[in-house]
C-alpha cells in the first residue's frame, strides 16, 4: 500500500532530475560522492575536475552525475560557462602585455638578498620587470652592500633599489642601509626573519609560521616544527610552488617591492 521501504537505496542520490548542477568555479569546496576527499576546485575541463585539499594534495575526478557533495548534499559539477574575457592580468595584478618581447636591460637595477628572494620576486613581478627592462640580481647578504653600491656608481637614469630581509630599527641591516641610501639608491625592507615568512600561511595550508627558538637555524627549525620531511631547498620549492599571485604574499613585502619598481623606473627629470 505504501510502496517500497523509504529507507532503502542510496539516500544521497535523489531521483533523476532532482540533483542540481553546479558550475565548478575556482575555489568551490566540495567532496567526492564517497566523502573520502574534500578540496577546492583548481581546474576543470569538459571531462574532469581537479580538487586540492588543505595540505596541497590534488586529485582528479570525472564529471559524473551526482559525483560530488556540496555542503553534504549531492550535486553534479559542470564545466563553468565561458564568460566575456577581461584584460589578462599578470601575477602581480597588473595588466599583462601579450606578445611581450624582451627589452634591452635599463641601467637601473634591483638587488635582493638571496636566491629565494629573487625567485619570489620573479614569480610575482617577473612580467612587470621584463616590460620595464629591469634586471633583478641577488647579493647573498648585505655585508658587502656598501662596496657593491660604490662599484655600481648610481646616478640619474642609473638607479639602484635594494630589498633587505629583517630591516628593523637598530639592526645591522638598518645601519648598512643608512650608509648607502641617497638620491639614486633606495633601500627598503620587510620585517620578516626570512623571505619565507612573506608567504601567507593560508597559501601553504598552515595556521601560522612557527616560532623558532633562539640558537636554532630558522629554516631548519621551521621545517622541524611543521613536520616536513625535506631539506631547506626542497622546502623552498614547496613554498614557492604554492605562490600563484600577489594575494599569496603579505602586504609588508608587496608594498616594498612595488616601491622599488616605481623608484627604479621613475623617468629622469
């Protein structure tokens, strides 16, 4: 009289026609239908969607009907409709120049402390700097900065911008910066012990950067505290791989790099 058992069957899969279709927009968080993997959408094509969990692990799932759970309810993910194309943006958020050809480097330069700093600047501002014809080099520390500035011989049209780690009042770095700063040399810095900290913890899926006790090498202390089984170079590749746009960096670094770019590209009056 009442038909089949209402509790039989798969309750997560409503009858045909009742499962909503949801566009797989970037950052949409879903689970697979079995509830075994939860992640945000990072890519989608006509056949499959790629999800990334909070640990950075990625898995690809086919776009099957009722193949996912959204807030606990079954949905069918579909490829998002192509919208009108806006201007293409670079990683720094500026309008990208398509078909860019390499320019002859200008006389002005930007120096950063180390190779990690240089690779991070390249990741976010590389396009912008190639548009302007500005080269970024690294110092391997600031102790020799006065001699480097003297050899560079800054002058109008040949400016030097320098990005320094842990530039705080009273530090060795601040005293060196005061020696070399001038009309054609700008030294700026961020407050972080290491440029690693300029990457937002959220980009790495961690709550915060750990505190490292005095006397413990900072990078090794961070790796140990986070439980990463990798050496510092592997750790940096992992960190850099999680940086996609300026939104993954702390404003204390963003503002300083933008300031340096403006300084070295300012027209000669």
